[in-house]
């Protein structure tokens, strides 16, 4: 199957079978989503959603978060992975957001990655989810699923996968496609034992086709 046809078939399947696909992180503002995404690095969304209510009750705005030291933030996030580093990142992010952006979240990936704790993946999530920009955040799920299905070819890095996906997915569909791939990787195309028997993408999946041969 040619790459163009594979993309067309996969996108059409998702449009029919997953017309609504959204972040599973709980948030009410750009600031809250950025806090949640920073916390979600190598941590489950379920765990993050347990942590954020009390954290955001204590620090409801970037201004409030910028006023404290990381040690205080640590007490609220100690149950997530790498709490020391994340506490430092959260406070640093808040302070830079206030100092350099007057507390207004930038909407471009290149600006977002200037914030402490914000790498390209996190920046792409914010740009895509909040601002509906054609940014493709490639986490471990997206990287794995894109390779298995055959949407990315010979990709060695998340950035290479990102470029291939953006080149082949219609611009207006990139924000939702990001969620399609994440959710598919989280619940069907899982890392160790992909649930191929219950996957509707079988006819278009390079991994499934190769397993049959």
C-alpha cells in the first residue's frame, strides 16, 4: 500500500470511528493544561488528574505559582514521577510566563519551548489543544503507533515522525489526529501486546499485514 493511500484510509477510519478525540487531562485554562502536561511527562494522565485539583486550588494562576519556591510545590506533586525536577520546572515556567509574556500564554511552539519544563512535545500539545494550531505532539504512543501502522517510515526520532505526519495529514486535521494516535496507542495499539484482533485498522496496518505473512 502506498503511503498516501495508507494515510487516507487511516484518517477516514478514525473520522468514522473516533469523531470526538480529546485530551484526557483535566483543565479549565491554558495555564492549567500547561501545568498538567508538564506533570504528565513519564506519568499517567490518571495520576496527573489526581494531583492537579489540590495543586491548582493552591496555585490557581501563574502569578500565584511564581511567588513560591519549588519546595512548596513539591509537597503537592510528590506522588508523580520526578517531582523535584517538575516542581522546579513549574515555578520556572510561571516566573518566565509572568516576566516575559505578561502572564499570557504564547501560541507558537517556538515561543512555548522557551518556558522551563516545556519541550517540543509539550509545546505542540499546548499549540494544538488550546490554539488549534497544526502542531503534532509526538509522545511514545504516537511514535510507536505511527511506526507500526506505517505512517512513519524509518523514523529514528520523534521529530522525524512529526515531520512525516505533518507532511501527510491535512493541516486542519492535525490537532485531532494527534489525539487519535495517542488514544489508539493507549488502549488498542499498546506497547507489549497490541490488540490487533480488535483493531479496525487491520487492513491498512503495516505491522498487522507483516505479521500475517
